[in-house]
C-alpha cells in the first residue's frame, strides 16, 4: 500500500480538511522567520543555514540570505506549528497519542543561481534518525505558498517506504551540494515518481523510508515550507555505528560537539537536546496566555488558578440573568434548572433561593457570553488549541445546607460524564462569582490525580440524600493530600477532566455562586462507552434526555452534540 497522505485544500473528496493549516498561522510563522533572519530573535539550539552558492549571489542580507532554519523546537512561536491541533490529530494515526517533535525545519528555497544547488537529492529521512521503530515516525510538511514544479516541489517515489534504508552520501554535483544534503547512492532512475504540487496550507504526511527530494527552484522568488518530524515517545535510540547511518552520525555528532562544546556527545544527544523542553509538557500547548512556569504547575498538579480574571461587571450581568431564569422571566431551549435534593422541604421555596444550579445554557446568548470571554478563551487555548467547543456549562448556586449535608458534591472526575476524547484536549474553566472559602463550600482537589486513570463512579451512600447525577468515586485513599481552593470574586481555576475534585458543605447563611464551562478541541471525537466505567452514567443521562426530548433512539453522544456550541475557530468533529 502506498503511504503518503496528501491533505489538499482544493480536493473535493477531502473537503473536510480544507486549508489544513490556516493562512493566519502561516503568516505568523513567516513573520517569525523574518525576525530570525534579521537577527531580532536568537533561539538556543536553532541552526540557521545558507545555500552553498548564496554567499556569492545577489541575496546577501536578511530573509534572502537564509535558506533554512532547523531545530526550532525551543522557539515557542515556531513550535506552535508542531502543536497545531489540525496537524496533531493526523499525526496520532502514525505515532499514537504520545508524540514527540524530533526534527523541525522552515525551508526558504532560493531562486537557483544557475548552479542547481537549490535542489535536494533523493533521500530517506530515516537515514538521519537514530531511533526506532520506523513505523512510529512521520513527517508533516506544509506548503507556506503555492508550490509547483517551477519553484521546486517535493518529488516522491510512491511505495518506496516498504523497502530498506539505503546507502547515502554526497552526490557528485558540479554546482556544489549543501551541508548534510546526502542522497541515495544507487537507485533505478526509471522508478515512477510523483510531483506533489501544493496550494498554501496543503500538508503532506510521509513515512521516514519514503524516497523523496525536491527540484531546482526555477522561479524568480523564494519558496517556503515548514515541517516537523514526529515520533512516538516510546521509540528508543539505537546504535548506528558501522551501519548505513555511520557516515551521517559522525558528521552530525562532530558539528554538534563543536557547537555545544560537549566533547563526548553521541549521535542521540542532538535529538535529546532538541526535545528536552518539549518532554516537560503533555497536558498544555504553547498557545494562549500561560507562562512556562504556569504550564509546569498545571502539568504537575492538573489545575491552575488565575486571579481576578473575570471582571465584576461581567459577573453582575450573569448574576442578573440567573435571577431572571429563576423568576421565570427567561426560558431557554435545552437549559436544565435544578434544585437540591433537600431544598423542596426547606425555607427556600421561591425564585433564586429555590434553584441550586442551571446547566446547559449554551443556547442562551447572555450566559453564553461567559464561555466566550476573551480573557478566559485565551487561556483555554493552552489546553484545547484554537478550535474550541463549549461542551458543558453550569451556574451553581450552592445553598446553605439544611443539615443534611446534601449541598456537598462528592469527589469525582468530570471525564466520567464525557464520551469524547482525547482527554488532554479538554479543560474546565470555573469562576468564583463571590468570595468562596471552606465555610461556604469551596472546591477541593487532589493535586496530581489528573495523571491517573478514570475510576469507577456511583452514587455515594449518604444519609441526607444525594442530588441527581452527583456520582462520586467509589474507592480512593482517604489519606491522599487535598487542597482547598479558596477564591476571591473573579478568580478562575482551569482544571483537567481527570483531576479528582469535589466541594464541601455550605455552612454559611448565604448562597454561594460560581459559573463554569467545560471546553474541548473541536477535533475531539466521540467514543463508545458501553461496558466501560462510564456505562452507568451514559444510560442514566441518555434516559433523562430521551424523556425530556422524546427522541427515543437518542445515544449518549447525542446528549452532548445538542448542547455543545462553537466558541472559536472551526467546528471539526464535535
């Protein structure tokens, strides 16, 4: 079977993948490249290269002097390319869910000065990589402008990925060869070739054994592309001494030793050095507002509190809307209005004091403004990427406890309620609408529990009763460290859907309000949860939904499809 997949913005049968990488993203990377070329940006470990003939050409300064930058993994701006959700979603098909960016390039192929040095000999990328297995490695290569045979498009030998790694070396070209542009020494020149002509944003994914190269740039302009080689993080380094990779390993290692001063560095050291920073991050992306320090805190703990994020006037607006809902002035399709299990028997019988929670307010344009607040969405991008869906919404009005302790919420994991994945592209934003502390029932979390698995849930055996669908974890170590998140008005906590959390009893005389939204990358996909730990809740939630809507054949995912709404970007799957 041929293995190179071409996602083309102009091809009708792949219309769901139109413009895989958006022009605004490419413009951002182009601007960053220009800043590197002008010396405005210097990045540790980045290699800036010139064509072998360019020093003698008319292109002497700035962007026109640089033909390629490599190893930009430590540059947060260019590294955003590697983390684009629309690319990573495809990469998972080749590497699995644990993904490392191993080798990065932004190529600025110059107009050929007549030496044909702008071409790249036919080669296999695996030749440069001392890690395996080979089938868990893939390259994503994106055209930053229209690319055709005139300006030197990629050329591939379809099906060549099924062969072995071949001998490489410098070709004997009269016009000179660029540093480390090794090519295959022997191959059948009559082998069928495919020229990959591409539009801006088109992306090709190809196997590291695929034989490929690129032609001479015969146009008057530079031709740009950006790429990343990814690998499953479970791949392992191998020894390549005395193999077909011996030549390149010695050349690269010598350059690396000279550049870093590490005299005993080995071939694998370069890849380890490039990926040192990336390996710290699994749960966050380098987009959005989080600093590296904040990302590291979230990676370790599964939550991060941002102080005074939502302005008081916004919260006043949401509070007024909640009051209108409670008084029956506003009725919204799909919204669920809830009471505490004990509240019907208490003194709180009417209006705002009768309602303890409203859920699924995505179709209410006023409350939905919370989900779209730019101050929140900019942080959400660190977890979901740019294509953001609001999946689950709540405004919680925790009542003073009537003595039954029914106002508490058992320890649970939000993922238990969600039939979509991947888990690390989901996040909750939870904002205090007033001062919240242990007295009125603040959130309690188990730091670091987001790194565990989804646990069995069910209704706890509480004497005072349990609210509908307030499932809790059945078994956990009661001695596990807990943290109580006391918050001021406008403080917002972002947390992972596997983080174990709950809230205590409200022992104060007043109601305690908070508003929240669970967000997900729109490229997430629905999964089947039958006979899993989510089977119980899926049946309960689906039964309620069928009764409420009259849709007798509704499935668990239908519950979520109807109440979700696009916040930003493109709606891909959810």
